[in-house]
């Protein structure tokens, strides 16, 4: 919306500040001037305004001038000069309001012997002023009838309408439309009316969509000589519904929807009439003014609001100047805004008032609204900066420490944190099957590919990996710690997931995805090493090791039992379970998916259910007494049949329960070599022995070795060679 | 095939004398090292080869005896090596000798890459820490909210444009439900204010970091997904000047002590009085530049005193939220916007691209 300072100065003859100062002072009081354009010498400036929706009263020149008058304590010039005396009428023009719930006020003024002409060709103080304002606003001038209405709109933000009086049959009735009625509106569209539509009709037919748009038939034309000027107050909801139903959004509907000034109709009618009369003609009879008291009572005549100075101080606090908000400040600000203040003299409560509210400020209803006005007009920046006293403690959010440890561990492993899309496609969701619960569709997705709330972080992780790989960034190491969503509505067991079932509850869980591709950080002169499953597993193991767990298991399922998620390579992936609970999956991306996404390098992905991980306590370091005695390491080269896996051997050693076994490690895997039979591999395992209280003797070590060999023997594992180093 | 014990004895005796002879002749540190490699080298050392050849062909019953002789030989080698090292140590540490170990210290260091904290996480953590120091605990809430928490209890009137699907992403098929129960993606972190007040009576000081969504077209500075940090402080006697002081302090902590703040009247359904806060431009220090559109100020956050109507909703579950007795303020800021300012990021989309080249700069 644009405002001319020339127009403001016409309304505020005593205004002396510069346009720039005026712009700044208005802005600091919430009437934001976004841009100031100099219109050349003598023409003032054009203010580009950005006014919040609650201040619809200030979206016009009179409204902005009223704000300025309050700021500077000036007197506002009257909005319109008195109209010339009216010719007597035989009877007042007949107006009836049937829709008393939706039309609070209707004024009608009869003008006769009017000459329709371009405003710029009309001579008179108002029309020449209007003509100049239109020029400065670069607003097209059409005719004195249209321009008169536009002028009143720009001046006061009050919609008005002029009817060709001779086309009105009988008189005006404001009512709801009847079934089957039609109306051709000013835009030339023939509209079927709905019984809910609020209309202005005559005794025979609809004339206009009330507060939205006039009708074609009663439109002012160059042939018009007699005019009926309407200025009214229509209910916001009624206007909004009518406008919506007909897909219309007009200046008038915009204002009525946000609440018009109940008291403004006579003044707006006078402005329009005065402009028209400058080209000849006369008023006939007095202004017909019908008001519905019930609506007046909730607009112009709202009950006064009690305001206590103590409340002002309690909520606003300290100002920079030591006297703070004084009684006089409250009174001058509120009366400047159009409020009436009646001091209350009840003892003991301090200064207090009963405040009547201006008709144009429907946003003012409560004491707090008045306190806001006081703060606003006084100036927010005149309040001091204070810090409230605090006693109490800051509570740590449950899980925050664990989440931060997970992030730390991932970053220490060289993995960067990423944030991916919250949404995914149906194809993406299928990729994450089998999922125990259904994905949540959106009513109005951003795009067809983003129709679901992600049930897993894998789709967004793959998209981010792809983004890098397709940019020829070979080494990618990303993680995302984010929310996944599932439909958690109660379901009858038999119903399954029917499309029409209502989504009553959405479960959100914290999930972690890790995506790796390329090589282990290649830096300096260290040779690059291609990332594989075991790097990913190592990271996952380190994450799990942050928590105290009784059992940590990586296992696999036969490919035909459809338990492994579709995104994983069925033979290069594993499930992670901790304390018997599935915690996630990890492995190589299924080659089918890799091909579909044109990934040329090996991609590793994992997803862990962090919520479940967070149910475990963080692992606290449990210290082992350090031994003063020498550890002894023995290496075993073991021939392991292909049907066994490392975990079998690992468990067998653990099961021995020999306290002197400090540690055992896999050093080397040989698939072929001298003395390695087919379908076997040789594993070099080194075992370290140490006792807390003595140096281990040779015979003890031999006994341990024998026990280890006996245990492995039972699995079918033989010794290939042994040696000491 | 097995070897007679006497052959084994002879072999070991010959080796032992060879070790003694060779060790006695070692005169330099280099020679000692060569001796070590010759006998004890892990891959090609003679002892290693010896143990393989002897043990491979030995009968089980001989293995123990061979093992003992072998260990005796190994002990001898180690002892002789120690003596020779002692003898040649001086030459080992001579400049001339150490010079051969010279390295080019200007070669690049071998670094272990550390993963980067996402700039959004980093900025949120920074904000949370600033408010934690002022006594604020962290509050969180769901991203899928009900209309009640997102709008109704935040005092949005029924017809408010924000409630339109033009602005809000909603879960499918919710039209059949009562308006207040309808599920949507929260458009701000404010619902956590209400959830917190319902859970605990005043005083409350919480800071709420979180992800929010709007049905917005993406451009350089807008994204349908973004993050907010919101704060709520409720107690007896909390004032508008407390709100000003708190945010002025927070902005100084975030951007440096020379930053100034300016408060403008604004409008939010859940606060009254409401304010927009500008900070003096951190790029031009208030002189006026392209980033601040020559104004010297940058708008950064919205705030206000908690509207009594919001307290009335909270009071349905916690009667202590009586607006006649307590008061409070709330504020909210866009994390992306702050991160973009702090790090000079031009495209908001980079936050969600997972682009390694972007992310690794935050390591
Ligand atoms: Zn600047």
C-alpha cells in the first residue's frame, strides 16, 4: 500500500517534521514504512507501507495521519467539508435491512442531476486535490463516479458504492439471496447466487454482492443522472464467505473481511457525494442511516475496558527515563488514538481508568491491547534493557548427552553431519520395506515425489550420497540424526492398511543413518584404502560401545525370509541387535539400487533406531587393575572350515573363561596358501595372557594353549602352525 | 621324514657359534641393525625360516625338544644383539649417523579427518548454550502436531491465513476430524510452549530448538524445511524490558558485544505487545551496505509478551497460569537465517544438500 506525504500534510496542517523523520517515527511505532520515494519538488514523498494485518484501520491516508497526530500530539483536520444543503425529499429513500446479523449499518444518499465526467475535467477544491493525488499515486482516473469511490477508499479505507438510482426498483433491501437468483456483477460475470450470499437488492432483484462487488445493471454510466451512494458496514464472516464462494477478492471485501469502521459510513458517503456534486447536481433529502444496535454494541459501542496503571508497569517494566510511564503519558497516548478515558477513583488500587474504544480499532478489546498501544506509541526503544532475576536450575534434556556423544563419535570417525529431506516418495518408502508400520501421506505435498513423511532416513541419505557421487566427489562420509515418521493409529487386527483409514496418531522416532562411499580419508602420503562393510561396522560398533549393553550381535537372515530391508545387499549386510532387540541394519547398498541410481562405487549404508539405543544407559568406564607382570602373547595359525565364521571361534575363546586371557585379536586371514585345504581358511589369531598377581609360568601358558586348542578342535578347527615371537 | 636328534644338535651348535662370531664383529649401529634384520626379521629373518623348516618336518615327539633348542638360540641372538647395541651406541647417536634419518618436515602432515558439525546444529547449539547460561532448559516437541497446539492454543483465530493449506502441510485425510485434532507439520516451534506449560507450573524458562515445515516454494532464502529456536520465560513480574534485555544480551553473545538491538511493534497472535527485533548490521557495522539494504539494520527475530489468551489455554491444565498474577515473554528466530549471516551462506538449499564440499568446511 502507498501513502502520499502531501496528502498526510493536508490532513495534518501543523506537521513540521521531514518526510524521512515521519517515516522513521511511524516505522518505530509499528506503522512500517518500507520505502520512501521522493516525488520531486513540492510533491512530497511516496511511502511504501507494510502494515500488519491487525492494523487494517491504518491502511489508508486518514489512518496513517491519525497515527502521526498521536505521535506528535497534533490535531487532525476534518475528513470532509460539510455538503451543500439538500433539496427536500417527499419521503426518505426506502432502505430495509433483513439480514440483521450481517449488515450492521447501511447509509444511502440520493444525488440528483449528476453529470458523469472525468475527475480531471471537474472543477472544485476536492476534485482538483483528488486529481492531483491520483496523479502522484499513478492511479488511473476513470470518471468522477468511480474516482469518488476510489478517493474515499484511499482516504479512509471505507468501501462505498454508487448505484444508478433510476435502475433501482422501489428501494433497497439488504438480505440473503434466494435460491435461483442470479446477478451479473461489474466484472461482467453472470453469477448464480447461493442462499448464503449476502446481497444488496431492490424490491425486485439482486443489485450487488454486499461488500464484494456491485452489479452490472445498476452500474454508473455516462448516461446516469441520478445516483444512490451506499456506504455500509458488513459482517467480516458474511463477506468472506460470499467472496470465497464466488472466487472474488476486492478492495472492499478485503476491508470488510478484516473489520471496517462502523462509524465511517457517513463520512465516506459525504466524501463521495461532495466529489460528485462538484460537477453539478444536488443532494435530495437527508442521509438515510440504518443501524443494527446489536452490531453497534460489538463494534462502535463496545463496553469500556478497565485499565490500571499498575498493570501497565507490571507488564512493561522500566523505561530509560526514570519517571517511566506516567499518568499523563497514558492519557495523552490513548486519547490521541481516539479512546475516551474516565478516571476511576476506587481507593487503594492506584491510578485506573475506564477506557472507551474507538470504532475503527476493532483490534482493541482488552486491557492488554491498551497496554500494547501505550508501549507502541511511547516507543519500544525507550524501554530499558533489564534481565529478570533467576533462581532455579537448568534441567538437562533426557537423551541430550547420549545424542551429543553419538555425534561426537561419528565426527571422530570422520563422518560429517548432514540434514536431508523430511519427505519421500512411495518408491522410496517401498525401498525401506519391510517396515512394521505404514508411512504417513500428506494431504497437500510439496510435490508428487514428496508425498510421504519419511519412514526411514535411507531415502534422503541415498539422495545426498548420490548428489555427491554424481558431482564426482568420490569420498563421501555422511550421517544424519533425524526424525522418522510412522502411522501409529490404532488398527483392528483384520483391517490392515486400508486407504480410507483415518490417521489418528503419528509416531516420531529418532533415527541415525550413516552413508559411506569411496576411501578412508586419504591424506598426506598414506595410501587410500577403499571403504568396505567392516569400516561401517567399526563405526557402528563404536557407537554401540558408547552404551552399556549385555549383548551386541550382528547377524544375517536367509535371503528368502524377507527380513532384510530391500536397500541392502542380502549377503553383505547384517542386522544389529543389542540385548536381543533389533537396533538397525547395516551393509552394502543392494547392487540393484546402486545401478538404478547410477552409483559406480561401492556404497555402504546403515540405519539405527536411536530411540532404542537411548533406552540403554551410557557406558561408564569400568577400570581393570593394571598388572605389574609381563603380558605374554601367543600366535595361533588356525585352519577354519568354511562352514564356521569368526563369531564361532570368538565365542569359543570367550567361553573358556580363562581370566588370564587378556585379549585376543584376529591378525590375518589367508584363503589360500601352503597347508590350507580347500574350503578352509587360515586365521592368524594372537592371544595375550597376563595375570594380575604373578608372572605366568611356561606350564601355565601351555595349559592355556592346550585348552584353547581343545576348544577349537571341538569346532573342527585345527592348528596350522604355532610359534612364539 | 624326520631328522635324527644328533643332526638337530649339530645344526643348532653351528648356528650358535655363527651368531657369536658375527655379533663380535659388529662395529656400527648400521651393522647391528643389519644383524638384527638378518636373524630376527619378521618376514625374512633366519630364525623365522628356521622354525618353519624345522617344525614342518619334525615329528610330534621331537617338536618339544626342537622348540627348546630354538628358544635357546633366539635368546642368544637377542643377548648378543643387546651387547652389540651397547657397544655401538655412541656411533648410533652421532650426528653423522642421525643425518641419514633426516626427513623433509615441509611435507604435508598426515591428518585424520574429523567429521563436521552441521552448521544448523552448530548454530542451534550456540543459541541453546547462550540461553542455558541465562537459566533456560531445553524443551522439545513433535514435528507432527495437532491444530490445537500449533494454532488454536497459540491464539490463532479460526480463519487466520496461516491455518490455510496454502501455508501449512497437513497429514492426509484429516478433514473428517474435529478441527483441533487435525494433524499437521508444525509451522513453528511455539506448540512446545503450550506443551511445556501444560506439564509444569510457572516459573518456566525453556529454549526450544527444532525443525519446522511450511508449504513454501523453495528459493535462495526460503525452504519448506527450516529450523527455529524459540524461547519462553514465565514468572511473576516478567516485563517487556526484561524481554528487551534478554534478547539484547543474547544478540551480543551471538554476534559480539558491539551489536545493538532495536525493537519494532509487530503482530503475532500469541504475543502482546509483539515486536520485531533488528540488530545493527554485522557486515557494515551499521553504516549501510547491500546486505542491510543500506539501512544499517537487519531484522532477525520476533518476540513479545505472552498473550493472556495463551495463558488462558495453559490454565485449562495448570491453573497457576493466571495472567493477573504471572507474566512472560516468548521469542523465536530462524536458525538458517542466523547461520547464513554468520557464515556468509548465500543459498539456503546448501544446508540440506549433504554436499561434502560444503559440509567439510565446518570441520
Ligand atoms: Zn550493512
